[in-house]
């Protein structure tokens, strides 16, 4: 019986330690939730207008204002992917037009946004000689 109590005590201690390490999310105020909803709507409009930079910025603002809303967090992830893809496409267009400064700037921005993106790494490797 003593062994069982020690196992339960260890499990309880581990559970408490795990919860203590989890970052506490602050509860957004009513004002923050309203502002987050406005930012989210602005991001949706930016997506309709094919402005990936504005969409990413707006969704990021919404997620920062209301970190408890998973829809906002998911929108940031999707908008970031679209924005990085857009930057890569802009870099490719600039490469065709022999504008190496634009190529490097767009790829640097894409790398800053998503350093682990294999597409960004591949394009940087492809233009390393420019």
C-alpha cells in the first residue's frame, strides 16, 4: 500500500509541475475582444483583397488581443503560410526581371517570418550566387 501512495504522490507532483509550467493566458477584456474581432474582420477583408501582408498583420493583432480564441491563432498560421508563399513568388518574379536586391529582400523577409520553411531555404539556396 505504501508503494501505491508513493506512486500516486509522484503522479500528483508531476501533474502539478506540468500545470505550473504551462503559461497562463490572461483573460482578455471586453474591449480587447471587440478590438480582436475588428482585427479579425480586417484580416478577412485583406484575404479577399489578396493582401497577404495586411491579413497576416491583422490576424496577428487579433490573436495577440485575444489569445484564448483558437480561430485567431489558426488564422495567423494560415495567413503566415500565404504571406511567405507570396514573398517567395515576388522573389521569383524579381529574379526573372534580374532585380537581385528585391530577390534578397523578399527572401530575407520570408526567412524572418518562417525560418524553418523548407521552401524558403530552397529558394535562398537557389539564389545564393546572385
